[in-house]
C-alpha cells in the first residue's frame, strides 16, 4: 500500500437510500408537526420531533461517513465519532459476508479496546481488501485450529 492517504465516501446506492429515507422522514415529520398544530396535542409534536431526529440521523450518515486509509493507519467516521487505529494496534480482522446485506469487516484491537466496524457501503473496497491483507484473518486462523 502506498504511503498516500486515501479517503472514501459512501457508495452512490447508499447515499441514494439515505436521501430517500431523509426525504420520506422529513415529509412525515412535517405532516405530524402540522397535525400537532391543528389538533393541539403535545404527543404528536414529540412524535414529529422523533421523526425529524431519524431524518437528521440519516442525513448525517450520508454527509459525514468516511473511510480513510494510509499505509500504517485506518480511520472510519460515522455521524459524530471517528474510530481509528494504527496497524500495530490491530490484532486482526473478521469478515462478515451475507446474501442480503453488504459485506462488512470488524477490526479486533489489542488491549481489549472496542473493535472497529467497517461497512461494505464505502467506495474503495478493493483498496480496503489490499490493506487488510497486511493483517491476520482471525476467522481463517480459528478455523485452522478447530
């Protein structure tokens, strides 16, 4: 892997799905907010706030999500938090493959730190796989010892 920093955003299908959800939930939130004014009921208003919060959640996911890879470090950002690790801090990775959902990877970290999950909805999947080849595949290692 070259030492240059690579930054990848969500794939178009994932952004499109998030946008559809944002638009639908935004419209539904506006309808419920209007209903809470017409029929003064604080419960409908609270529900509309919850619907707007879900829309905001998907908007943030669509706009802020990033996968950053360089030769010795990886970072994944969703919503507000960024999880990162140097190559030396990673024990290995696990790959989760499903027919219904995109593949995702979990990086196991040393010292009992919380693992880093990487969705398969990021661009740069081939580059990520090439970077992961530097690490042991923990699923393959466990199968070998069974």
